[in-house]
C-alpha cells in the first residue's frame, strides 16, 4: 500500500516535470542561442571527502557517489536537489554503493553491495537495489534474486535490473504495476525507455543478436544473417546502430525489427541518439570529425573551428542541442563545445573560469547534457567536485520557464494531499 502511494505521487510529479520539460524544449528550439553561462561547483555533503557525478535529470538535479571520511560505508550515494547536497540512506552493512540513475520525478535508483572484495558481481557479494523517492528508501529487488545489477530507471518509476535466480540469470522490470520478467534468460539488458520497452542482447558478447521486449512481445533487430551492434533505445521505440562491424558497420535505424540503412549505406559508428531522431555518428571515410544526422541532413560539428585534429560527439538532448569535444595537437589539448543549431560555444572557457588550472590538470571526465541545456561536468580525477553549467536565458525566455516551474509546483502541491491541493497555487 505504501509503495503504491509512493509510485502514485511520483507519477503526479512526473506530469508536472513533463509539462515543464515540454515548455523548456519549445523555448530551446524557438529562441536564439544563449550568450552567457552560470557555473556552480556542487558542494559535498557533511562527512564526504570528495564526490563525483553519475547522472542528472532535466531539472538539474544531480546524483553521484561520495567517498566517506570514516567508513563503513566507504562510499555513499549523493543527491544534489538543486539547492543542497546530501547523502542517501543505504541498507545495513552496505560497504560500496552507486547511484545509477535519476528520473524527472526525482526518483533515484541505487545499487548497494555488502562487501567489496572479489569481482563486483561474484556470488559471494550480497547486493540490494533501492529506489529513493521523497526521502523514502524502498528495497525493490525481487524475492529470490541475488547478485543483482541495476540497469536503468524510466520516468514512469519502472526499474530494469538483472540477477541470478533459480532458473538462471534473468532480467526484470519492476514498477507501480508490479514485476514482470523478460522471457529470455542469460541475456544482457541494455536500456529501458519511458514506454517500458527493453533493449537487450541475447548473450554477453558484443556480437550477440539484439532484441526488443515490448511487455512480452519480443522482436529481433535486423536480419538474422547480419551482425548487428546497437546503441540507445529512444522513446520512439527506435534503435540506432550498425550492421557487420562496430566501428565501420553500415549505419542503420531499427524500427519494429526492420533495419533501414542511411542513404548511400555509409559506414561508421553511432554515438548518442535523442528522442526526436537526431543521431551523433562517426563516418569511416571522415574519421577526424563527428556528425549530427537530423532529418536526412549530415552536419559536420567541427567545421569552422580552426586547429582541431579530432572531434568526438558526446551527447544530444531532446531540444536538439549537442555536446562534443575537440582535440588540438592530437590529444595534447582537449576542449568541450556546446552546439545549438549551428552556433558553437567553447565551454572549456567557462570551466577554466570556475576551476582554473585544475580543470586542465584533471581533464574532462563524465559529461552530461539535459533537455534544459544544462551541462554537468565531473573531472577525471574527481578532485574538483561536480560542476553544473547553466545557460543564462534571454529575457523573452523567462516567461516560458516560469510557467513550466509554476505548473510543476502546482502539480506537486496536489500530490502532497487534499489539504495542500485545496489551497490555490
């Protein structure tokens, strides 16, 4: 009963988040690019020596892992809620932990382990998977599952996980409507979209055939006589990948199991994919740059930037903005760029403004881009702490942003109970 109420409230909040994200996406596509950025070094919670980020949602909330001053636990999940940072509770005897994913309702998926010796998923290590929502921690691992691995969390509050059970290594999706097990065993679960569709490989080799599981309906991707390598599953139930080779395969989309190569059958590799159909890719015959594929048009991301010897796509959000890195002198220097409909901003200058020489010393580690255009930077050495970069909106954009936040506030008020809902927003 309590778990159902928790999920229901998260669902109400997700509606407000979705409305705010819709307005934010419309603003990002309709307005001119921003001209300045703010930067914020996210504070470490009490008792945490240092922490590094592992993800961000579309509200700019951040998750990560912190290293404690006095253990156990020696690691703790960290949550930055937009104002303050705090550690999340963990089950008794937890030694190591990892915040795996955060959705737009602010729910956080955490994987915990009671021992750190031996391989991460050895049969001797006790694991648990917890979902954190509104300050409440709920253990969600199915009964009988052990050595579990948390894979993904969607905006409906559904969690994809894998682990050992009596019938073998299985994958399951658990959420507000209960737990459903994927029919195949011995598979590698890869991705879960907001429709509840699961992308997996039928084995643990990179060459294992990929499949989609749509609530029990299983579809193999691509022809049986071709080796298919896949990347992210979008909310359009579309998968992008390559056929025949990982780095120099025929770049193709897969919908309903049917492979559709790009016109001209170009060879290369696929990076990120967003939910509007934009694809970041590398082409075999242009190895020094990265391309954005949108509506049948290829855009060279590195064009017009003098001196770059290599370009790599990093992330594409649902507002059509892109993060990519550029190298000078074949990796001697590396820069982070933000692309917004043809306008490019060198974000490395913003990093230096906040972190100085330390940004150059530790280099670019993890980088995330959300649909509001915020960029989360975590240094390779984790010594700086996560740095959140936010675009400064033009005056005409503030109205739409405030409208989205107001809608989110009202929706969360209603989800708090009848007394709160009776008061006007």
